[in-house]
């Protein structure tokens, strides 16, 4: 955390850069980080909290091991993205924006990833799955689970 | 090194690169846009490189991963230069054959060619493919030749020539006069004259001025800015340096959406390369002009595409819009005069300088000059990015370039302008597309998203989708936007659930007007547009939902049922096995039945039923009620 801080001049305009770096390093913004930024940048904690909850890029809770993102752009919407999202929610037992209890999966939506030719799209741990069908949802989840098993063996 | 760098050096570099490119006779270009990435283009390019090495051809054949070619539907795309042979949907197993046949034996591999769906004719050359034929790719065309990670590729294609001209032969007033004369309008949505905007900013005296490239392309379904940043980042940088010179700015920001990782990567690299060649920084190209660019990653808020919110975000605050005036050109970033233009606008600038304002203003219509890149997506055969002269007819874009509607369905509407825009219905297919005509039709140009909708798209659902979006993205500062959009969503949702009443349409209209009038920024002022245009053109669909409780497009879940047709079902058990809630009963070779009380309408059965059988149908309205009644009668009998 100190390393992240040391890379920036300590002024308000660096706040969002700082939060980006912390988010990608820890996977969320830890509470201590907020008080530390507050001290260093001389911004109140409430304001930092306001900024980080305003933007979708930042989370206060850690994400699960696997991140599944469903594109909800217009092109994906007219091609049936809501059905794909429903299926993921059903299969994982969580709603969009939630993390499963065993901390394995986080399900999120995004407004558009700009790969509209492939819609509807699901992105699982950075891999794009285009022209999704509801029946393919299960396969993706199973594959992610298997990868985990393989890596732990 | 930077002190010594000057226009002559730039020319030398250019000559040297074109010489070395000539030596290699052939170049295999592989499209490296986000779409093709998702299709696996990197592996294809690697395989090409390996095969070329194996055949010992590396001295005569080059492999280049280029920017987006635009025809995302047919990715991964490979074009063999200099002939321009166009191979589509290329797979790893095809690589060896392409090298041995096309490169060595100079023969065409037929099965990789694009087939014109109507005439079944195979097309060899990229420029002959109908998708490209009617386009005029003056901004976007170089994408297919340039490796965006290599500044030399851009320089070789006359890159930074406009900058040299501006810095050494033109005053800033002349630059502004040129941009004004060209008629270039901002491509971000509002369509304000770029030269005029620059002039206002220039005339405001200040020790420090800023310029910003707005790459927070938030409209869902629009991705031309991303493709420019990914595929030809230096054209944007060159445009910005020219703009900075004209305005007198010393620092520029590129505010790019974090949802576009490849664009962030390529533009960051491009800025570094430009700096190392002295095209950014102190004494640019040996002149006295200094200017630098910083990249700012957005953090996922749609409203930050609005210029005053964007500036708040760069300042490290919540992206809240503020009252205008003062306009950014008067008081912008940290209170200093600031000029904001969108990615595509900046990319147009070098072209205007190179080719002249007169040439540029010769393209397009009376009030809208130049070309516009549209992202043609949705229920269309040829999904992709298309660049056409302003004033092209909607019909030409959708049918000639876009290849018509998917699965031979009927065209219903095209949605332009993102969540702020509206729907243009089928009877306006002959509309010549420019800023003014779209506004008259109740929609807007926006950043250039064109989402095509067919008979299977429910317009009430589309309106609800957009309002859901703007409601979620409303920053909450103004009450009419924060609460009004919520109310609009609630009413629309009720209608899609079959709970609408006859006064709802009136309510939607009234409320929409209040939200438009009472909101501070563009988000709220335009948010009701999707509702207003769908009511204007598709009132009958609203009425069907409200009065008959039916969804004519068979989309709204609460108004439809799925049914297995007894005369078509072959009893293959497929739907039964795939039903997530076990609502389907039946045995092998016996007709399956859906229990309507258990069914959650996920559509899995329709999805898996083999096309040859297609026994699953959707029903709404009276037919739906009849089937439900029959089913309940049968239950009672049992």
C-alpha cells in the first residue's frame, strides 16, 4: 500500500489513479486504505468513500476467485443477454453484483464491452465467450471449477 | 536526441520505412481489434509467423497485427497485401494452406473467401466485399495497414505530416480558420462546430489551457472510438497536438474507459513512442511548441462522458455535472480554459490539414461535413464498424453495407444515439443520415451507435431497457432525473408485466417532459428520448401491452408462454433434459408437455429443440389464454 502511495504526488487529482491501483492489487479497496489516503491526500474519509462508491470500478468487498461478467449492452440485450444473465444467476445461486458464499464466483454486469458482433457475451476470467446460449452457461461454470481443481492438484 | 529531432529527420524515417516495407514483398495482416481478439486472432498471427519461419520466407513475407478492420462479424480477419486478398473466419488449421497456396503458389483458397449471401458469389478482394464497397473509409481505412503498437507504421503512411505543416507553415489562427472552413462538427453527440469551439477557447486568455480527448465511450452498442484508439492511436494524438497548438494548450488528457483494456494499452504505448521521438514534450519537432498528454483511466460511470462531469472526474472527484455557463472553454479543468473533443473528432483533424478544408467540406451534406463511423450492431447480418459519408440513406447502410436483417426477419427499427437517442422506424428507411435529419426524426446522431431491431424486438422492452440504464447511471444530483427516471422505469416495467393501465401513456409523456426540462446535464435532458420516440412510432405496441395484455414481439416474459406443439414434437427428450426447473414431462418418442405453473420462461427448450423439429413456440394474448385454459382443464380431468 505504501508503495502504491509513493508513486503518486499527494494531491486530490491522483485519488482515482490510486484507487485503480489499489483495486487491481487487492481486488477491492480495504478500509485501512481509505484512512491512509485520507491522511496523505488530506481529503476527508467521507469524500473518498463518496468517490469510490460512485464509480463501478471500485468495490469495498473482495471479489470471488472467478469473475464472470455479462455484457448488457444494447446489441447484447436485443440478442437475449437478459436470459443469459438469468441463467447464470440461477446456476450460481447469486444475483448480479454478488459473490457466492464459498467465495468462488462473482457475477457482474457491464454496460458494453464493444464486441457487439459476438453478442450476447459472457466474459469468464478474461476469456470472451461469444454468441452465448443458455445451455452453454453450465459448461462455463464447470470449466472454471475444473481449472481450480487442476491448479490445486 | 530530442533537440535534434526535426521534420527532415521525420521524412528520413518515413523514406527508410517505406523502403524496408517494399523489400518485403508481401504482408499478411491479421485484424487485432477486440472482436477478433475474442475470436483468437493472436494465435492465428503466431501460427502465421511460425509457418513462415518453417518455410523460410521471413525475408519476403511480413506478418502484422493491425487495428480493427471493422467487419467484426467475419473475424478473425486476414488480408494479404499488396493484393488485398480477404480471408475471413480463418482458423489455425487453415494457416499452412494459406502459406503454401496463396503465398507460394499464388492461388486463392476458396473456402476462406467471403460469400455474398444473395448471389453466392465468392469475393476475393477486400475492397470488393459489399460491406466495404459503399463505405468511404478516410478516417478508419488506415487501421487495416497499421500495427498500432509501432509508430513507424503510422509515420510511413504520412503520419505526423499534418503536424509538421501546422508547426512550421501555419499560424494558430490559420489552423482554426481551416478547421472552421472544413465544417467539422464534434462527433461526440451534440454536433457543435469544432473550429468554433477551438476559437472560443483560444480567445480566453489564461496562463494555462488544457485540451481533453473524450474517450469515455459510454453508449452501449457504440465502439468506434475504441477501435480508433486501439487501431490508429497516433491519428488521435496528432489531432490533439494540432489542436493544442491552435488553442495554445500545454497539457492534454485522454479520458478512456477502463472497460477497454486494449485501447488503454495501445494509446498509452503510442503516447510513450510519440514522446521518445520528440513528437510530444518540450520543443516538438525542434519547434518552440511544447505539449504533453496524460492518460486518465475512467472508473465506470456513464455520466462521466458529459464534459463537466468528465472534468470533475479528472480532478479526482465524483463525476457530477455542473451548470453551464461557464463553458469549459471559459472555465474548465481546475478553472482554466479547456477544450474537449471526442476521439473521432480529433482523428479527423490531421486529415483536414493534410487534404485541405475544401476537399473535406466536399464530403457530406450541406450542414454535416465529412464521414461518420457507425457501429452497426444488433439483428443485422454484417455486424461491424462502417464509415460512410454524411447523408447516406439508412436503407443503404442497413441493406447494402449491413447485408440486411439476420435470419431474413423483418426490419422494425434502428436505434441511434445510445440511451439519449431514439428509434427510427421502418418507414423512415430512406432518411439521409446526418445530424439534422436524425434530430428531426426525434433521435440523434450521438456517438454513432446503430442498433438494428427486427420483428422479434419489443419496443416497450427496449424503452424499459434504456430507462433502466439511465436510471442506474443517473448521478443523482437533479431530482427530476434521479426520481423521474425511476418512475419512468417503474411505469414501463408495469406495462411489460401486463399491469399497465390506460392512463400510463399520458403519464409517460408528461413525466418525460418534466425530466427533460428539469435536468441539468445531457443525461437527464435526453434520457426520456427512447420513451418518447417509441411511443411516437410504436404506440400500437404499448397499447397491445396495456389493453390486450399481449407482447406482439413475444419478448416480455409475463405476457408470453412457451408451448410444445403436439403435432411437431418427436419426443427426443432434449428439452426435458435441459429444462432447469423440470417443468417438462414426457417419455422418449412421446409428446412432451410443459407445466405452465412451473415454467420460468427461460427459453432453454426453444433453444435446444432441433431446427428441423422446431416444436417449441411462444404465444401471447388470446392464443396464450386459450392454451392455458386447455391445460388447466386437462389438469382438472386428471
